[in-house]
C-alpha cells in the first residue's frame, strides 16, 4: 500500500499512517535510527496539513516512542508515549478500544523505565 502512495505521489493522511506503522515495525526490528527518520517524516507531513490532532498523528507518536525506546532515549520515549496516549484519550475517551489498545501496545515503553 505504501508503494501505491509513493508511485501515485499521494498526499493523504492514510499514506502517512502507513509510514508511521512501517516505522513502528522497523523499530521493533531494532533499527531505531531508521524508524525515527521514517516517523518524523510522516509527522512533519501530518503537521504541515494541520492534522496533528488526528488519530494518525497519535499512531505516529506511538511509533516514535517505540523508536526512541530502541535508541535508549528512555525519558523521551516515555514523554512521547504519554503524548500519544493523551491524544488517543482526547479523541476517543479513556475507555475506548482504540485508547485501550494503544495503552496496551505502549505499556512496555513505560515499564522499562520505571
């Protein structure tokens, strides 16, 4: 899907979410530097469009927190994790499945720094 975005030069938030998801996968594979580059590119585009209050931006924040964790930047990882969860809570509420899932997926970032 991300190749379609690139080939068609699509400037759409779904393409940016795909890029953020790819960044999270890259981070999980241990390449935090490449993941940071990927997710920050997606975040800049989302911000440029004025869509930093959308769920796709929350997903990008979550991916960035994982990448920061992989790089050993624990304080930054936790701060970014908290931003992601706060945005999910603002968008959906504390008990919404999207928020609960995000919190569960990011719990490891916080636990490793306690």
